[in-house]
């Protein structure tokens, strides 16, 4: 039984006790046929005075924590285990009408996909870069074009870690020829939209079998990639940072139209700006020790969902 587990700890530190506004925490993976949640545990310190669960506009599951006490430290820890069935390569089944690009979405689908086709960061450099990847005045196999786009991001840009928060505009990623996984995902999304595809942002984790393997990037932190909607195949995963097509080694937590809507954790504190010392994030994605043991032990975890203050 293919199992993966994630341990994720985020700690905010302050020079003196400060108060806290509401914090929105997205850590529970989205269940589907290729990833089924087995266990989800969360812990917040100091203990929140109130905790509420909601589904956002994209049906992501969000925990909203409210606080009544001050502290010099605020910590969020999660532990998840899920069954993960890898699907890799161009094995998706696309309708005949969409096998050649350009194609049109049907009217019913278009009513729901319109926002995902709308270019959010218009810039001539991104438009020109995207159109160079497509045949001028002709057609192309849809799968081949998306593979070319997925590969072109990391062929054009160098992966770098960046301490400043947020996602940089796609034009800046091209100008710098470098970026993080979030930057790469947004660049591919915007380029896909220029070419008429419906595309959205995915946040989650990546399982790196070997921490020392130089060919896989983004481990040890949250990860980001892309979904493109294809008639007959639905939302298909593309990871431009690592050249992955399909969900191989990818654990999907949330989806959104724009990266700003898919932040794993955000909130505010009540104090002076200078009170803030910094944030530490530690993410470890592994195969759980019980994966190869008695299936009964694994089954005892299935369906478990708990939250500890």
C-alpha cells in the first residue's frame, strides 16, 4: 500500500509577548482517487481560544484559529499520512476535440473555467515568450505543447530559494531568469493562459526519495505546481520546477486561481513591527515506518482526524 507522510512545523518568534489576530491554516490534503487521507493531526501553541473549519471558494479546507493569550512564540505543527497512487506521464485521456491546439472549451465548461483562462499579470515579455513555444499560425498536439511549456520554464530560469515572502510577477521571473517553485508555477500558469488554456495554482508537498539527489528541487518546504484543464482528462498536474507530469511524488493540499489565495498559513500579530524576530519552517516528507508492516496497523489509522491544542 503506497503511503506518504508529512511533518510540517512553522514557528514565529518575537522579542516580547505579543497578541495574535486570526490565523488561517491550510494543511489538510484534498481527498481524491489518487490520494486518500489516512491521518491528519494538528497542534497549535499557544492553544487557540477558538478553532473553526471552513471550505474556501475553491473547496480547500481551512482551519481558522483565534487567540486570547500573548506569547513570544507561535507554533503550528501538522502530521498527515495519506495513500498515494502515482500517475505520471502523458497517460491522461483527452477528448478528440482537444487533442490538437488551439481548441475551444464547450460552453458549459467555459462558464466555470473563465476565471482560470484570464491572464492575471499581463506583460508583453510573457506573451512573447509563451507564443514562441507554439507554432506560428499552425496547430500542435496539445500534450506536446504542454510538455514543451513545462520544460521551457526550467530551461529558461534557474531555481533559487528566496527569503522574501510572496510570489514574484512572471515578467520578473523571466527578467531575472530565476525563481522559486511558486514563481515557476505562476509563470507557467500565465503562459498557459496566454495560449488559451485554463490553468490554476497548486500548493502542497513533494516527496524527495533522496535528500541528496540534485535533480529534484523544492524538498524541505512547501511546494507549488500547476494544473491545466483538458476536456476529457480534467485537471492535469504539471510541475515545471522538476519537469513532472502527473502527480508522481506530489501531495496536493490546496488549489487556487492565484498564489495569493493558496497560502498555507497566514495571520497577524498585535505589537510593534520591531517585535518580530523571524519565522522557521521545517518540512519532512517520508514513507511512514508502518508502510511495509502489518496492513492492519495501517488500517487502524484510516479515517482518523484529530486536532490538539
